[in-house]
């Protein structure tokens, strides 16, 4: 129950906190293992050093002291009493033994007095081990030290003024001190064994604690990894739901956008159609002037023919031959006027299908339709085509583009008011399945600050009554949208007249053949 509650609380934590907790558990566990291993290694090392410095060396001194008493004193006295060695040699051995006994005993006591306790090891043992130290018996130790001191003093006294008659008392004291030394050795050995057992217990405890720490670190890592993995799955599921929801919204938006784009395209086409019609109407006004001009002369001739009938009749000279001749002339004039109307009617007819035609004839026909305007403004034109090109495209629309460019040049000449010869030059060249038409005039070029805007709809520098601003826009739409070509413009140095430093406007039409 408690574990389930803890898991629920942990599951509610933010993902970042879960990850930090997992890192904390793993890092803390690894640090704990490392510290415990270092403590156990240090404790073993310290105990080995202590065993050698504080326990082994004093025991060696005691063993040497015991051997000196046994061999150098007791055996020498026995050899002297048996006459196996001279007294003088025996005394030298006894004197030597007297010095050795003092040195060994002093070395042992110095070692005991200089014993130092490792505080860290003692603290570790105090923390991790239950105190079971019943081997240290200071009273016994001090008693043994006192007895050995007493016996060594007596032995020293007997050896200083050695008397063979007192050999038995000396041997007794030697045996007695050997017993005390043996007891002291046993006492130190018990302490060494007890310390060894403590070290083994500490090492075992630390090793067990390390194993438990590793187990818990491993267990916590597995549990936390499972929890975080489940969290990832939940997060993935939530993200999937969000992505599915966003995808659905995008699909709906896309569907809506498609409908909106379709509506916008329809509106744009309607707008283009209206603008195209406006351009047509604007052109129609100019064409009417051409029709009126071209009809003025035949109408005048027809008037004169009609008046000639009246005059001849009043003079009585109206003959059938005269009537036949004038009727033929009148019919010829009427036929020419009818052809003129057909030309302009064909121009304004909407063209749905492509036709095959000569580009030279299309350009020449466009200049023919604008003949009256060009003559009125005294504008000359020159068409340079080395080899005529037959293309399959929209004849009337391309002619409409040429008429727009002619009107644009005419307006440029009107604005400039120059006395120089006004020239429009058209260069046609085919290259790699593309047809390039360069339309140049010496009307002074296009102002640089508006050259990037001239193809925009309703952009015009003329008065409202003089221009609609859709001629060049519709020309661009015809060339690029209907004919899949391009139309650009730029200013170039004037090469059509002798005006130095003047500019010419160059329109470049590129259409597929």
C-alpha cells in the first residue's frame, strides 16, 4: 500500500524531476560504494601496519629477551658449573647477556609507550562494529610489566656481581622472568588476534554493505527506468494524439485553403477578364479613330460619286456608261470599307484556340491597325526580320500586345516633345526553339524610379482620361500566362537617332516556337 502510494506520488512528478532523481540515486549509490570500498581498503592497510609496528616488533623483542635469558644466562651458568667453559669466558657471555636484556626490554617498553591509535580506523570500527573488546586487561598488563621489571632488576643485580654460589637463585629468577615474558607474549597475541577478528568483521560488514548498496542501486535504477519508460510511453501517446489532432486541423485548413484558393483563382480570372475587357475597350476607342480615319477618304469619294450623279443629271450628261463606272468605283470603296471593319472585328473577337501564323505578318498587321495614329504623330517604324518564323499561338492576343507597345511608344513620344525623328524598331530572331522580339523606340526611355512598376495593374503616368494603366499589365498576362513566355523592359543607349546621351526603351518578348 505504502509502495503504491509512493509510486503514485512519484508518477505525478514532472519528467525532469524524475530524471534528476534517477541520476541522484545512481550517483549517490556509486559514491557510497566507492567510499565504503576505500574505507575497507584503508582499514585493512592500517591494521597491517599496526600489526607490524605495534605488535610484531615488540613480540620479537620479547622472544629475543626470553632466548637471551634461556641461552645466554641459564645455559652459560650450567656450562660454568659443569666446567665446560672457563669462568672468564662465561662472565663475558653473562655481561653480554646483561646488556642485551636491558636493550630488548627497553625496546619493548618504548614500543608500547609509543603505540599510537589510528583515530579514523577507531572511529570506523566504533561506528560499524559493536564493542566486544574484552581482551585488553590493563591491570594484568601493568602487573606483568612490573614483575618483569622486578625480575630483570634482580637478574641484573646477580649478573653485576656474579657469584657462582648464587647460581641457583639466578636460574630461579631467569625461569621466573621467562614465565612472565611468556604470559606477556600470550597477552599481546590475544590482542593481535582480537584486532584481526575486528578487521575481518569490519571488512565483512563493509563488503556486505557494499553488496546491499549495489543491489539497491540496481533495484532503484531498474524501477526508475521502468517508471521513466512508462512516462515516455505516456508522453509518446500524448504527442501522437496532439500530432493527430494537429494533422486533422491542418487537413481541414488545407481543405479550406484549397477552397479559398479556388475562389481566389476564380475571382482573379474574373478580374483579369474585366481588366482585359477594359483594355479591349480602351483599344477600341483608339481603333475607332483609325476606322474613322480610314473611312474618311472613301466616304469623301463616295460623296463625290453621289454628287457627280446629281451634277451629270442636271447637265443632262448622265449616261449608262458613267453610271456603271461610278457604281463600280462606289462598290470598290464600300468593299474596302467592309474589309476595314472585318480587320477590326477580327481583332476584337475572343480567340480560344491557337492558330498557325507568320510572326512578320502579325507585326505588320499590328502596325497597319495603328497606321492612323503613327501617321498623325509622324512616327516611323522599321521591322527587321532576317527569316520569317511561323508559330502556333494566339494571333489576336499577340497583336494586342504589339498594339499596346506601339501605343506606349506613341505616349512616350508625346511626353517628350522632341524634334528628332521618331522611330520604332522591331527586331525578330529565333534561337533554340525560342522566339525573341525586341521592341525599341527612341522616346527617351522609361524613368528609372517607375521601371519596376510599369507591369503592375492600374499603374499609369498619364491622366485618368488618357490611360487606364492596364495595357502593359494585360500584355504581361498574355505573354506569360497564355503564351508561356516572358516580357521584360529596360533602358538602353539610344542608337536609333543622333541624340547622344539619350536613352531608348527596350521591351524584350520571349515566347516558345
